[in-house]
């Protein structure tokens, strides 16, 4: 694929690297009584991106579930150019829903004032989904072809053509601690690791090493797309520090969750780990261990349908000076995720990530909301087996408007759950791998270093982004997308997009050039 090439003295292209000298402009803000004092500041960075795209694998925890089988089949169909018939005609494979593969960003305007856009993967070299090797674990030992049929996500004619590719693929045995997921999952758990928690952790580490070696891979990224766990308790001496967490695993403490075992195994293997479910996998000990080992972690919980729309709508309303007062969100679904979430403890994990998504947008407008004020906000999820993966989401937003008026939006959203989540999974893995190839240094520093181990570049794709302690949390959808695009622009030495278009607002501006 053709890549963007920037013509600038601040950008150097070699066979191995793209190196930019980048001036990052920001502000220092101080509130002094009623006054807000803003001081512009600039920090000079040197950014270096390796141009060498590795042969890599994606290992999914929950490989045999709806998301895992959809990701695997989608990549095969795209790679092999497999089309299929539906009742409305022939469908061709695509990567719609992926920001790295199907989204564009503006570079500027040409001499005829025509907008020029490029796909995100043209900015810097990125892994193609078609080149990924997919594997992973599942507590169900069903082969991938049968698991795909069980999931019922893809059209029959596509499933039929996928069978030769998937029938011999069986997930690796996974970690299964029954207390952390709903009791109704027990009937699927026929493919589980045995032994102590320490022994299971070591087995997961070996699985990662073996997967890399057997497939000739240079890198692996691991992503959790298994069923939602209940929240784990955070306790002093248990999981509050890296050393305490490691000791707790060695002791076989009951409050260490499967997802945390996977996270620790990945960190110790130097493998980036992403949590696509809402549970608190990243207890303080995990985050400390990741920082100590210099390994990326990211999450939590895919932001694909109802919550993505909510983060866009609330940002729009608050930004327009409209005050959301009451947000009621209901959804029902019939896949295994819905079955698991019918258990109260697991639902509570999901409720937390869905509820917090509006917090930063509300806090941003003190004209609308006084200190401590927040819209009424409730989340309801019901399990209705008949609808399968076709989740129904219904939302009502009631807002205060001018002169005591009320405005109500009622939205019905039919979400093909796994078809929305699968492209996000690919994007999360692609962006995490890219971040492993990006380094920076500031003026006066001799050596390049990696970015913080908590990978906030993944925030656009998650409901409850984890961030380094004490740093700002952004849930607003368009701000998150701008972050991704502007970071890619920085890697090739282009200023951030501000949409001002000042050159077209000046007197005497004439087409085709100013």
C-alpha cells in the first residue's frame, strides 16, 4: 500500500526508521479566583517509528466464542477473497468498522482546493489483518468450525466455505476459575487447564512461546475476548503491588482472576495484553508489573455499539450547551455474552463500564452541571436467547433546553454484536503492535524510550479506558479519535488537525489557491 511521505526538513526517512523532530504545543493552566491564567508552552520531541512490520500473531482468550470465530473467519475471507451469497445477493469481504483499514483522515487540500484524505494505515507502516496468524485459548474444546456454527453470527454460505479452514483448529485449554464467571458457563468448560495457579500461569507462558515458534512469528499480541468476570477485590498484601500479586499467585489465592493470570503471563513474556471485557483485570499489581517490565497493557471493554453512540451523543449535547438530565439505556441479547451477564455479579462489571462513559463530558461543562451533579443514568441488560448475536439497544435521553424546555431523544439500535466487535479487536491489536515500534526522546536525552506501559492510544476502542494514575481520562468519542489521528500525524512530522482552515477565511482568498 502507498504510504504518505512528508516533505520536510524535520522528517527523515531511512530504510529502517521514520524520524521526526516534533514540537508539541500545549498549555499550562492556573485558576486564580475568577480568572483562568493560560500559559502556552512547547516541548520538543524526537519521534522514531520502525518501518519494519513484523510477522505477528494474535492470540485471543475466548477464541471459540462469537468474537473469536468471527475474527478468524473474517480474516480468512478477506485474505482468500471469499465471497458468499445472501438472500439479497453476493456479498464480498471487507474490513468495515475498522479505523485502521476503513477510516480516513484529512491531509489537507490540493491546488484545486479539493480535500485529500488517506486511510490511517497509509500514515506509517502497520500490520495488515490479512497477514496475522490467529490462535488462542477457550474453556470450550469445540473446533472452530463447529464453534462458528454455534455462534450463528455469519451467513450460512460463508460458514460453509470456512469449514475447511477452521475444522482442524481447536483452542488451547484455558484458565477456568468458576467463581469468576456465571454458573451457567459450566456446561461449556470442557477444555480447561489443571494444576495450581502458578502452574497454569507457566502453561500460558509456554503456550505463547510455542505459538510464536511454531508459526515463525516475531511478535504476539494477546487479547481477552472471553466472557465477563465479576470484579476482583483489591486487597493489601494480595494484588496491590507487583510483588504481592506474584506471591499471591504462587500461594494460589482464590481472589486472583483468570484474566489477571493471563495478564501476568503476557507481561512476563514481554507480550502486549489487551482486556476487551469490563472486569478489573488490571489490579494495581498488574499495572506496576507492566511498568516495571516495560510491556503495554490496554483496555477495558470493547466500545462497539450502544456505548459508542452514547459517547458521541453526550459529547454533542454537552458541547452544544444542552443539558442531559436522564439517560436510560436498555438492551437485550441472546448470545453467550448475554447469558453470562444474566448473572448479577458479572452484570455489575458491565454496568460500571457502561455508566462511567459520560463522566468526563459532564465534568467539562460547569455551566450546565454544578459540583457533584450528574445525570440520572441507568443500564439494563436482559438475556433473550431468540435474538442471538443481534443485540437490541434502546436509549432515551431527556435534556433541559432553553427557558425550561425539555428535549427527548429515543433511539433504537440493532447491533450485530460480534460483527461490530471483530474490527475493533483487529484495530486494538494493530495499534498495540504499532506502539511497540514507536519511541521518543526529549531535548538533551541520548537514548530513545518507549511510551508509558498503559497504552492510552487504545482509548477510542474501549468503554472504560485505563490511563496512567493521575492523568486525564477522556471518554468523548471525537476527542479520542482525534488523539489517534494527531498521534499518527506527529509520527510523520505534521501539525495536529485543528479544523480552523484559517487560510480560507482571509480577505482576498481566491480559488483555486490563496
